[in-house]
C-alpha cells in the first residue's frame, strides 16, 4: 500500500510562525512560542508538547510542558538523550490512547543540539504534518539558541562590570582559599555553568572550590582534582584536563589563574570567556599578592602594603576595561574607531601587566630582565602611550635617532611614561611638553619639565592636585625602576618649576643579559 504524499506546508502558517519567532528574544518566551507554534503547525490544540533543554551540567530537563500528562521513566529519558545526541528524530507508538505516537525531535542550530521537542499526537497527524513540523522545529532551535546566547552575553557583560570591584574584595578575603571562593561565586553567578577552582601550588593541601554540580558529581570532581596533584605552573592546565575529562565525559574550558586553575564544565559564550579570563587574572593577582604579603610578614621584611593593595586595585578596572574593549572589537566592523580601540587595548594590556612589578617594587624585591635596547625607541613608545589621551602634538622629543643602553625595556618604558604623564598633567593646555634624550660620558639621560613634585608614594605636584586626581604612584615607580638600573633621578630647578632628569649607566657592548 502506497502512502499518500503529505500536503504542502501552509504558507500562511509558516509566515505567522516565522514572524512570531523573529520577534522573540527572551529564552522563556522562545520556549513558550515553540509550544504554541508546534500546536498550530499540527493543527491540533490538544496535542501534548514538551520542551526539554540541557541544564548547566548537561542534564536534560523539562523547560515547559502543555497538554495531557504522559508517563515517563528511564525508557523515555534514554530516547530523549538519543535524539539529543544523535540529532535525529525518534518516533514510537503509544498504546493508550490508541493511534497515538510520541515524536522526539532534536532542536539543532548551526550544528549544535540545544534541546528537544517532544510531541504526543495521533500518528496520522504527525505523518501528515511532518514537513511543517520540521520547519517549525528548525526555526525554534535558532530562536532558542539566539535567545540563550543573548542572555549569556548579558550575564557575562554584567559580570565584567561587577569584576571592577572584585579586586579589592579578593584582597579583603585575606587567605588564598577564601579568595578562590569569592572568584568562584562571582563566576558562577554570571556564567550559570558548573565550575571548579583548584589551587595547584605544592604544599597548599586540598583547596578546591566546586559550584553548580550535584552532590555526587561534586565529590567526583573534587576527587579528580586531588588526583591531579601539584603540577608545575606550565603543566597545570593539561594535568587538570586529564583528571576531569573521565569524570565529565568531555573537555572543560580551563583558564589559569596564577597558582590556581578555573575549569568550567559547559558551553561558554564569547562574552563569558572574557569574563572568565578577567576573573582568572584578578584571582591570579590576588593569590600572588596574598602570598607576597604573607611571606614578607613572616620574614619581617618591609612591605608597603598600601602600594601593594593599590597595585591590585588597579588591576580590576584595567582588566574590566580591556575585556569590554575586546568585546566591542569583536562585535563591530573594522573601521577607524576599531583602530583606536585596538590601540587602547594594547595600552591597557601593558598597564595590567605591570601590577606584579609594582607589587615587587613595593616589597623591595623588584627584578629586572635587562638586555641591550634602544633608549630613544623606549622614550618614543612611552610618549605614544601618553599621547593616546593628551593628543598627538602634546609632546616634542629632542635627541639622537638611537642610543643603545643595557636595561629592562618594559620597566624603563613605564618609568619614562610616568615622567611624561606627570609633566603633561602639570602643563597648561596647548603648551607642549619638551622631552630630551642625551648622553654625557657613560651616562644616558632623559629629561622633562614639571612644576613641583616629590618622589614619595601617593604624593603629587601642586599643579596636578589642582588639575587632576590620582594616586601619585607614578614617580614612586619611576624612582624604584631607575634605582634598580643603578641610575638616579635628579630634580633641576628652573624658572618655571623643575626639570626631572633620569640618568642611566650605558653598559659596555656585548654584555650578556642577567635576571637582575
């Protein structure tokens, strides 16, 4: 017996359904809309429709159901899982009432299964409307995925805003374990995906913070992390991944956070990854800061805790702004504004990477990575970073084309930039700052003008106090960096205020770099 061909998909039905899905942006609305449009596509307002979506741990859960209650059980759960994993429709007859069938259709969008639609209706109606059901399920999958991604992005971006205050909260935690707990709570709150934080440093004991798993799975994750041991920092991610894959059944997203790792067991959006990396960066800094403070106190070493805390506080806004800029670059077309965003992000990257050295200068344990480098190039880069805010003609540079010295270019660039930035802040609008580079015998020097400044941490010049607010850490860092290079910072009185001059020894050619 030959089956009669299915009637064509009613165009008016598809038009209404497409318009309905296009105007749906909330995940809950998308689920409700799917149920209504499936019933309309079937032409059966009494059909039972159930939407099943994976929870953050990957378990399939009923999101909504309308219609007559149908008995479930392990068999139905296994069929549901089969349709979800194979991305193929499953249909079976139901004994009661006669002629009824259960159809489980996977919701697949861009190759990803985002859930399933379960329909209980007459087998004849399911076969008759098979094409229109396919069309509705396809539209529903795209709508649910888009709504989910939008919700996740909004949560993550909200988390980026919250992370600005996370830096000080992590330090207030006081211990490494409590700091990890704070970071885990914020991440889980805004990602809504199961995660685990594991302290990989040797000698720390069993420090694992697990969120979002059931009791049994949580115990399995903790045991798996214990089995990872205390790997070296370079092997921590690989070691944790090997330990967790057998327990989770898939590869988690893992991000290093200093002496810890953060492992996320689920899908993470682009904005979610920005949040995760931001939190991991702040957590890593907090763990190092707490460690340095604890060690310095134990050894009775001098540590300017105020500067150490300020260094960490700087990291929060910097990483939050950097992540927000990265998101804007990713979602916007490439144009002139994108170039500015990229330049700003690069500058924020450099500032954020200086938090650890600032902490070490505060503790008196700063270390340099010296090599032969061009002082003039360093000064140009420092001026360029300041001109990002002050304008391209705010600074005039005088000096030779190049001058080789033996120094840490990254730290020295910061020292010079602090000097130039202070000069810009104290100079009247429209008056360019003059920066000079020169050499006298075996000493290279860089100079700029300022009204009146001192080198104590948190102190600022009088002109700066009148014009702008700030921490006053710039010249403190400059002095520490220059002194670490066996150089000096001199203040030469002038008729308008003072000229600040950095003097650095010029090393012999061929000298090999050292770690200090």
